[in-house]
């Protein structure tokens, strides 16, 4: 047991981190120590004295937020870094990656201790997961950022797509069910599965014969 605080708290918890807010203070418990990340996190006060933190994002191993001085800060691997001098327009955390649109509408990521520019224009949508970001760029192209580079998946936005660890599954422009995994593109089915479930590095789907197929993190697709 660890006594965290006697104050009324707002709490966010993941596999590795517990982050909690005391008014405008943001604190972190990583299983070993309690650390004050910032005494003045940027917040908005809503009705009934409820606070909202618009630039805050957390995942299993990354925490991102903007403080009241407009500095955008990321905490990961027991290190805290100020990576932008201004607040960001949008931020989403993957398990080990932060994807965000900066103050100048540049699409960026913070990954393995580095700030990376992905596109010079803000995307229409983006979803980060472990080691990967699936996104639709400003021109409507469906793309994936993986292993340090962006790759076009198709020129139009898919009707459905799912993301998981190093993996993006989607319907292509011919309604084939395909999967990008660990840098390679695989044809799975020539039609949309009845059900699709993605979790961690596993994809489970049901075909038209109600046969459940499990695809896992290896080069063996069964």
C-alpha cells in the first residue's frame, strides 16, 4: 500500500503509471516513487468546480501535458522533457508514443526520446498505438507511420480501420480486408469479415463460414 494523498483527486491509471491531479498540480506514481510533474498544469474550469485538462494524454509508458506557461511537456523513461514552447492543438497517446499537432499545425510525434516531424500539415485524423501511427493526411490519403517513415496505404479513406501493436487492419478501396503488420502488407480476405477484434499484437476475425482466425505476432498467418 502507498498513501497517495488525502485531497480529493482526479485519477488516471495505466499498466505502469498512476497520474493524479490535485487542483492544478499533476503528480505521478510509477510503482516506486511519487513525483510532482508540474505545479501548474493548464486546465479549464467547468461547472460544479470540475476541471478539464485539454492538452493532457497518458498511456502505458508516456505522459504528455501543457503547463500554465504554455510549455508542452512529455514524461517517459523516468525523464521529463519540454518539447514545445507553445500549447498543442491536439494530442493522443499510444502505448509508447505521443502523436500531436503543434501550434503551427505541424503533425509530430515524440517517440523513444525524440521529437519527429511526420507531416507539415495537420492530418484529418490519427490514431497512435505501440510503435505505430495510422492517420489520414490533409489530402485524404490513408497512411501509416512506422519504423521512422511514413508509407501510403491507399489514396482514399477506408470505410473501417483498426489499430493495434505495430498493426493496422482495414478495408482497401476494393473492399479487401488487408493488414499492415511490422512493415509488411498482408491480404487477409477478399471481403469484410463478420467480426474484427484487435488487442495488443493479435487480430481475431470471423469469415463468412463463421470460422474464427487468429493472427498473431509472427510471420505465421493462420
